[in-house]
């Protein structure tokens, strides 16, 4: 019996060697073009980087952008060899590239930039819906649709290319929605829209004003308080007292007045505190500590001293035999400090 493997024959070996020689020959003849996915961009930016003014001038030097499989470098490392201005932004953590690199878990150049799309193909391809535009300092959270109802594209705000942006674009777009408002707004605040607006609310530092945006107020949109304000005077005349905005939230129905800040803070309605100096709670004991419900079992608009210590209706009447029984329920009239002796 022959011990030769069935699939190994002289003819098979010859054919295998012939195919291998053919592939090597074609690789040498065709060169890198054999593996290229298309022509490189030939558009020049007017100045050279890495000795070339466009990617197309790299010719067949694939290694300029593509690191060898056995190399520890990545394609991003190869990009930075030529694009020194991006290196400066990354090191300083400023500019668009610096912000993006600091805000993304694993930033890569290929996430936004590509090539092999032909001599005139775009080198930057972005998905507006997925691009983290807020990392550039301007959010698209409130810019999902144009005035016509169509979804925003990069060209809507960057008609002259992604590297350029004019704030006049803001004015033109918003004037198409409300021309009268924009005329008044620009006349009052000027044309530098991004000084106050960041696309998702406002850049305006409200905490430099007497009314600080703290607690629950910090995340509010400007329109939550400035509902109809269109001029600087109207913004300044916005009421700053709690009750002007929160009257509808008053569960006390005016029983405690309109000075909400006496008990509540911007952190929220829960956890209210009250300065009980009007009736000091310093007459309790270690056996029983007074709570709001101790004296206000039926709500904070009424009070009672019964049921605490020796304050039963019978005991109160017996110790006030000479008093006016009609006034016995109004304890603090004679005991404003919660003590005996009328103090």
C-alpha cells in the first residue's frame, strides 16, 4: 500500500508552484494598485504636509498612511506624522480635535476622515445624527430640523466647508422663522449668537447675576423663566421671586404666604426647613422629640398642644380654671415660647 497522501501529486505540486509564482509576479507588476480601493484625493490645500500638497501625490507609497501589519503603529499615528497642527491641538486639548479626543472613548481619524473616493472625493464624511457635535462647544440638541422641517445637514450651517462657520448663518435661519423677533434680538444683543447660545440652551453665565441658577434651576432652558422676553429690558424685568413661577405648585394654598424661600431651597420642594424661632421647640424631652406631626397632626395650617407630655384636654382645663375657656385652644397667645408662666 502506498503511504503517499492522496492529494499530493506531482501535477498538483507543479500547479501550486505555478500559481504562487503567478501571484508574486502580478504583485510585482501591479504593485500597491493591486490592493488599492480607489484613487486618492488630489485636492490641494495650498500648503504641503509631509512633503506633499495632496494625498494623490503620495503615489504608491501606501506606507505613508497604512502601517505594516507587524508594526505597533496605527493609521492614526501615520496621519499625525504629516498633520502637525492636529498634534498641537491634541497636546493642548483645545480646538475641535483636542475636544473630540478628550470626549470620546476611542477616537480615530477614520471615524470622520476617509479617502480612496477619487481625486475630488470628500476627505471628511460625517453622520450628523451620530457625530458628537457638543464636544466642539456647540450642541445640536435643539437643531434637529431646519425651518422647512428637513433634517439638518452639515452644509446647512457650514456652506463653505466644515472648517468654517459664520454666525450670520444663525441670523438668516432664525429670521426665516421669525423675522421681527430676530431684528429686535440683534438690535438688543448684537450678532455674536454663540456668546449666549450653545445650541442646547445658553452659554450665558447666569451665576454672575444676583439670581443664581442653583439646584433645580440649573438645568432649565432660558424660556422656562423668560417665556416672552425679547429685549434686554424684558429679560431684566423677569420676576425673581419664587411665587411668580411656583404659585401653581403651592400645596399650602397661600396659608404660609408667598415667601417660599423661608422653608424651601432650589434643591427641591422635598426636605423643607422652617425657622421655628416664632415658637421655639426647646421644651421637648429626651423621651419624646417633637416633629412637625406632633403639633400639626392635621396639616401645618393648624396646631394643637394636646397629646404631648401632660397636655391632655382635661389637664389643660384643670390648670386653667381661672382662664378664659374660649381661648384655651390658642396656647401660643399666652405661651409664645412654649413654656409655663406666659413666656
